[in-house]
C-alpha cells in the first residue's frame, strides 16, 4: 500500500471474507495491527449466526478512520469467540517525494 505521508488515514475500505464450518451464534473480531509490535490499529466486532456448517457465510467488514502511523508490515487477524480463524498481511510503504 503506497502512501505519500505518515501518519496516513486510509479512505474507507472493505474487507471481504468467507467462512465455513461454523455452528450457532458468536462474535467475530477483525483486528488490524502492526505485524512487528502487534499494536492495534483498528478492531471491528461482528455478531454472526451460523445456521448450517456446510454453507458458506460471506461477510464484509467496513473499515473507516483507520490510521497507519509508520511504514511496515501490518496484519489483519480474524478470531471467532477468541479462537483464531484467519490472518492476512500487507505492507504500508512510504513513497519518496
């Protein structure tokens, strides 16, 4: 993710993900954090209900006001009732003027 200045507040964006093998109600937590320090940048709780574990549950998380203080690697972690579900990483890179 190339940026021209830091700190940098991203335009609103969406995270899309698809889950399977769930049953019942729970809470997902989508957390964006610095991958090195694990300092949290943003947290998005999502209430979820799985009616059939054989069906896919497609979800979209809206992210607004997310500010990145420094260049580096960041991670998006998804947990369900505090159990790890998924992780993805991306880089924030400061472009030279």
